[in-house]
C-alpha cells in the first residue's frame, strides 16, 4: 500500500511511491510513497473536510538551511511538480486534482520546485491526512520533506493530522518518530506482506 516518503535521520527528507487512481474502497486512505519503491496504493473518499481549507498564497516559511521557500501550490506549478516524478502512470491528473483542492504546498529554491506535499482536509475520519509527498531526487536527504511536513502541521484544519507508510519503509517511520508522530495502528490486507502503519500528530488547531 502507499506510504509517505522515505526519509533518514533528522534533517533527511522524504518522497512518495507511484499511486494508483483513487477508489471508493471502504478501506481508510493511505499516503503514497515513491522512494521506498513500494507498491502503489489506494485512497478512499469516505471522509470530507470539516470546513473549507485554502493555503495562503504568501510564503509560509523559509528553510534557512537550504534557502527553500515553502508556499501554497498553484495551477502554474503542476508541470514542475509532475516533473519530480515523471514516470508514474496517472501522476499528472492526480497532481492536478490535488492542487485544485488548494491544500498543497511546494518547496521552491532559486525559482525551482524541489518538493510537493498534498493534504486532504478532513479526509481520514474527519481528520486532515497527508496524501502525497514528493521530493526531487537530487534534493533528498536535505530536510525539504521534513520542512514540508512541519509546515503541513502548522496549516492543519483539524486538531489531529494523520499519515501512513508501509512497514518496509523504515526510514520514513524513523522520520515520523523523530518528529513526534505517534503510532495509531496497522492496516493489513492492503499490500501483500507489507502492512500499512498509520501515525498521528496533534496540531496547533488542537
């Protein structure tokens, strides 16, 4: 099943695996992950945002260590976001749909988009859910994925946010624990012999 990006020790960043198109399965949604090379995942549509959510168009934060600006994703960014992971089937339409929801972030350095994170407000049992995280290959393990996840928490619309990753994605699970995410449970029957681990983190909206 999908998972959120693979990441290493503190300061490392993350990315996500090629997803399959979203379905209306009754299974809870899970975050896709690219770098671990895990199988594609499914996302259900069983939750809806508790209130409209739109990212501010002004820069949210600047990662001074890497001079990467984090801001809301815009329609004009779609091509550059797709280019981060150009070989995943269905990725362009998926990115377009996520950006259209106006709850996504990009990391920009010297005018180039190096990372992307998509949030689905209220999607996981009426709680915000990190659906997709991508970081350009040459910019991984530089803290960009970590910075995007921290910004996601700062922009949460619910008191608690969730994310998931495959059991095989040890670096991502280590990153989540290092950032204070707590285990919520394990989903089986999604990916063969690779359970999905769900994590949660309280947010400033709490």
